[in-house]
């Protein structure tokens, strides 16, 4: 069997984790450039600069990432003297900042460390950058050799972030469990894919157990244990699952029907413009589960559980919640059925299944 390598994330989480920066990073270099967004820099700058000064890490510059994760912005950053001088690249912010710096690190062959200031996705811990065009439209994923060398999850900073990011991030996170398990069902899996599918359960359980309380605490700016558990699910478990189940990059167990629905919904510009990714994907999970319950006995009861969770935290449960109407349903379904995301499943997903699921969801939502 041909050999292979898998690089998994390392992280620190809790209060005061920036104090560990020197201990973790100095083995890789003594100079760093900070690359950030404007709001994320304001949230983390003082703590990070203080930690770097204490540990003797020279900051060669503080740069704006460019506003979008594009190859053009990566090229601009690569040519900046502050990047050229630095041994370490510090990504401070959300997914687009971090993905930009990961792509930059791959290009210039420098060590990347991530400092998430919000918790809406797993970018800080995974080995892929989602690249966009200059106009903000999706381009393609860019697979990177390894994730950031270390991720610093300061729960106090994240607790002060706008709660809508965690709110949406929960939907995208538990989708990973449902999609990975649906697309891999009945197959003989390699060790690493099987491991990824197995641990994906931790993309769901902490959200159901702690999600409502974590969201309330985030709104109140409280760095609670419940919030920490949800941060770990969104940032770490999702990344572990993603890295393991996409190792082959031949069969994609990392996405599926919920994301296909997402693409159908975001084909409407107003949905793309006014709603967050994970928020839209959470709606796709409800459609996925209604289809699953038609054909997979072991999944019966999960739709009601996830519907009740969505209602409890305010995630969408009907098209109107996303600014669409029943008249838009056919266009959403047609787009979703054309997506590559639904090609690998234990059964063929037909238009009839999709129509029934949308109609059943509407009927259920109207009754509740």
C-alpha cells in the first residue's frame, strides 16, 4: 500500500491562551507578521502584542488581509516586505482571514498560526482554503499540505464576538455529522475515513447538549463551559472530520445533500446577501432528514429533534425564514439536484423525494 501522511490540528483553548504563544511558536521562528481583518484586529491586538513582547517575538508588521480570500490578495501579501521579513504568519480573525493566510503560508513556505476571534467555522484548524473571485463569488477549494501549526482559541475574545456567527456555525457543524454518515453508509472505509465519520458524532452532540445555553452566553458575553464546548465542536471536531474524510479527494464524504440545498438557496442573490452560510445549511439539514426518514429506519426521530433545536435557537425552518416563498421551491430543488454534492449517497436522490421533503417541512412548520 502506498504510504500517506495526515496532519491534524493542534490547539489551545481557554482563558489567557495567548500567553502560550512564545512557548508554542518560538521553535519555528522569532519574527511574525499579523494579518487580520479590521474588527478582528481590534478584538485581539492588545492581547497578542503583549504576549509577543513578553516572549521576544518581533512583529514585522500588521496587515489587512484584503477583504476577500482571493489568489490576488495572497499575491499582494506575499510581496509585502513585512511578510518577506517574518518567519511566522499570524492569522487573526474569521474564516476568510485565516484561509487567506493559510494559502499565503503554502505559497511562501512559512509557518502559519491561527487566532480565531469568532466561531462560525473550522477554518482555523483545517487544511483547506475556500477561494473566492474578486466579486465575492465562490471560486474553488485550495487544499493545503497541513492545517495551521497551532490554533489559539481565546474564549474571552470569542465570547465578546457577535453571537450570529456562533448561531450560524452550529448549523454548519452538525451538518457534518449527517452528511458524512449519510454519504458513507454501507461502504468499506479506510482507517482515516472511518475515524473521521466516527468522530463526526461530536459535531452533533455538543451542539444539542450545550448549543442553546452557549448561544445565550455568547449574547451576554459570558465565556462559559457550555460556550467552550460549542467552540470546540465548531472549530476542532469539524476540522478533524473534514481533514480525515476528504483525505482521498476522490469520494467526498465531507459534504452532501444539506450543502446541495444550500447552493440551491444561494442561487437567489438575496439569500446569499442576507444570510450566513451555516444558517442556510441548517435548513438543508431538515430537508436531508426528511428524505432520510423515508428510507433509513435508524434515522427516524432525528428530524423532529433537529427541527425543535432549530426553532429553539431561531435557525430557519421554512423558506420564508430565508426570504423566499413556495413559488421559489422548484428553482431551489432544480439547482440542488444539479450539484455534485449529492452524487455519492446510499440511494439516488430523486426530484420526487425533494418535493415531498419540502412539502412535508412546510406542513410541519405551519402546524408547530
